C-alpha cells in the first residue's frame, strides 16, 4: 500500500513538474498582466510572419520562440519585399487571412504601411532598450543593426585594390579589368535597393550620382535579390556588389573562401529590419509575443549568433552587434532612422523622378 501511494505521489509530482515546464513564464521585468497576453496567444495557437528575412536566419528564432511559448506555432513566410508589400495590402483589402506580423527589411515600405493605417499600435515592454531612432509611433520597431557595404570575390579582387571609401570605388570602376564585373540592386524591382540608394543620396547626393554613373560606365549588372548577387560574386561572374547586406556576406564567408566584404570608411549605411503588428491580425496576442521576443535580450542574442544578423540592442555584446560595430566604425556609421523621412521618395512624383534619373545612367542593353 505504501509503495502504491508513493508511486501515485511520484506520478502526481511528475505531472505537476511537466505542467509547470509547459507553462510560459512572464518575462522578467514585464507587468504581471502580461500573463493574459500569453494565455490569449495560446488560444490563438499561431502567429503568421511575413518577411524577406531568409528562412535559414529565421529558423533559430522560430525554434527558440516556440520553446518559450509552447502551443504557439510560428508560420514563417519568406518572400521578397515587393511581393510582401503587394500581397499584404491585397489580402488586407479582401479581408482574407494575412500576416499577423510584418518584419520587413524595406524600411520605407514598412513605415508607409504604418502611415496608411495597416499597423496596430503596441508599446512593447522592450522599447526602452532600443535607440530612439528605431521606434516609430509606438507601433513599428527596428530589430537589427546591419551595415551595407561592398561584397567582393577576394580571389579576383586583390586586397590592395579593395576600395575603402566611395571615392576609391568610383576610381576603381574606371579600370577596364572590372568592366561588366560589378553588380547592385535593380531599384525598380527590389524595394530595399530603392531604399538604400535614396538613403545614399540623402547622405551625399553628388557623390552617389557620380558612383551610379561610374557603375553604369563599368557595365553594372542589376539584380532583384541579394542571393542572386551573392551567387554571381562567388562564381566569379561578377567581382563585386555594391550596397549589399553584409550580414549575409558574413555568414556566407564562413563557408565560402571566395567571399569577403568591406565597410566604407567615409560613410556606411545601417539598415534595420522593421517589425509591426498588423491592425487586422487574426492572432494579435501571439503577434505581441513574437514582437517582444524579437526585441528581447534573449531574442537579440539568438539573432546575433545563430541567425547571424546584427543585434540592435546596445546591451547585447559579441561580434555581430551594434556595440561591436560602433566600436569599430565610430561616426562613419549612418543608421537609417525609422521616421517620416522614409516616406519622402515614396511620394509618387519623387519616386518616378528618382527612377527616371537612375534609368538615364543605368541603360539596359
């Protein structure tokens, strides 16, 4: 009898322990009322994320999030920024199921969606840990701190020739060796490419257009995706790519001995993947959990290590963090602020005029 009672007691304790581990805990420092969000998220059962961030980078985040919040699954939809923008708008207009969270590297498109009323206002408990420029109207949040730079094939571009400023790049492109050997974004097809070039113009307009002319004179090959550019640089079809996301190059270089990248010492743009909750989200509470996790110190640490994207939080240390980059590059870093200025070149007239000017240099042959 004693054995049976002990066995039952052990089983009961084991069941209690399992139940306790299966319960998501309110993160430290959050209000106790956050438990209601966790409980509601479990009832919703999943969160749908639309993002241009590669599935390989997203996988460690999804895995950790699902372990923190058992019963809340992540439907991670990887697509390019133009498809994301158009699909999200059309689905929302039709009232069909769409994203609960938009996590977009095309920062201007993200702010445009917020400005047009597609986002749910939500003040994340993690907002206070972010730089002021990375929080927009208590609705949209920067999640990464990723420098743009020159990605190159180090087998074909000797170390002594690697340009370290925009002026040096312009001079290099006059060399006949690099005719047809540079690539960059097609700004008509890649939302991020349009954003990065307009951001360059706002830093130094005259030099940026001189660089566009130099690239055009060197027979630049334009592409709609960074993965295509990366493959062609690796193969040697192209030698270098301009305004590329160096977090991808950093990860690639670990496996590909041909790949390397250079951050420009005169100015290096820094982009941030912007996350917001959709106003029409079917799972708004699960969306809050995902957003807060992305911004949390735990999520940011995973993002900068396993996902190999640069963390934005100043209290996260390591190789791929804002802390390390600021120590290395100092005042040359130019973060693209998440604010109304991002809408400037999305105004139809300005956008068309900008693309017309770009086309006048980058002639398609």
